[in-house]
C-alpha cells in the first residue's frame, strides 16, 4: 500500500504539471497575464470586459492560476505573483510550444508508432517550435550573453559571425537587430529552412552540413544554438567550427542535449523533449552530448574556457570557449 500511495502521489504531480502548462499557455496566449501586469488588482469581471471574454471563463482561470501560484489575491482582484514576470515573456513561451506540439503529436500518434508516418520536415518542426526558439534566442543574446563581459565585448567589437544550424533564421534576425555591425552567415542543412532564413534575415545562408564546411580563419564568432545534437558527427562539427574561427575567436554553444545529469528534474525535462522531437523527426533527436564531453574536445584542441553554465535560470546549458 505504501508503494501504491507513493505512485499515486507521483501521478498526481504529473497531472498537476499538465494543467499548469495549460494555465500558463492560456494566460499568455489570451493576454491575461499581460493585462494584469499593466494594471494589477483587477477583478475577473474587469479583465473579461476589457479583453472581450466571458466572465465565467476568466474567473475560473484566475482561481485555477491562483491555486498554482501564478496569481496572488489583491484586494477585490488578482495580480501576477512575485517572481513570475521575467519568466512569462521568455521561458513561458515554451508552455505554448508544448501545447502546440501536443496537439500535433495527438493527430499522428498511432501512425508514428506503427511506422506509417513520414518524419516531419525540418522546416515544419522548427515552425512548431518557433515561439519557444524565439524565447530561447532572446534569453541567450539579451539576458545571458550581456553578463559575460568577454563575450559581450566580442559581440560589440567583432566583424563576422556564423551560426551553424541556423534553422529559418530566428537567431540571425535577432543578432541583426541587436548588433547591426556584424556580417552574419548561417549554415543550415535543410534547403527549405535555409531559403527562408536568407529571405527573412538578408544574411548569407549556405546549405550544407557543419561537418563538411571548409571555412578557415574567417569568423570572429561561431554559434551552435540547440543544433549540435542534430549533427551527424558532433565532434567533427565542432572541429570544423574551430577551424572557421580566427585567432582569438569565440565559440558559443547553447545546448539542450545534456542528459548525463544527476538532477532528476532536468533529466525528465530533457528526455521529455527528446520524446517529442522523436515523434516529429528521426532517431538522431535522441543523441545526447554532455557538456563535459564537448568541453573536453575543445580543450584538447587548445581552446580556453570563458564561461560555462550547466543549469542556468531561463535557458539552455551554455558554454563559451576562445581560440588561442
């Protein structure tokens, strides 16, 4: 009975997480969080009237969000609980991404498991992930990088940057806006993604694999953002990235691939992501690369660590290395 009780409590926790994701998604998607941040203390009726929603639905959302500590009671109304505001706009976007992925997975569930469904195209997968990826890039370049002085200085003083596995250009577009002096190049192995990236960002986007690039001593900065685990041979891809850098160049790796961790919560999160990516893509989505392994390769090739963050708040594990 003790074991049954333990499993029951565990199962309840998983159900709670499911509903928390939906409450987060609804609050962001329908503008409820945003309205409360602009004017704290509003009642459910006031929120409903201003946004054009039914009061009953807004009321039950407020009560449920309060039970999950998203909201706090304030006089006769509600306000966003302390500590949530900086997370809602950024990391909270993954809540909406997970909901959209869940809907898509449900549509093709049996066909995928029976091997009758074709893998989702790389472009479609990234479109499904777009909102979360945008938030991830914003966190990387607007929140994380500015707190690493050597990296920030490099971004401000450099001329050329390449992103390996640039997708359809979300990261390149943000970099173009924040650092307009940079000459941006993207490398993308999917033709449709590369074409869209070039159209959207006006950067130079090359179709090809990181493992097959021939750049040497050309770039001041090189980036892998949630792309290294998708490479056919990550070690070779990193070696090619190192070759592409000038002396003193900086390599930035934001990786979602860390599965070798003692943190059970992090492990569940990463494996859950892998399960969903596998549903859309192919078996390489299950590849795991530990930061220790990545840094070991780079250090062995003579690179120097600038910064490493294994479990940052709001983003993916990150590693910044310099070419001596």
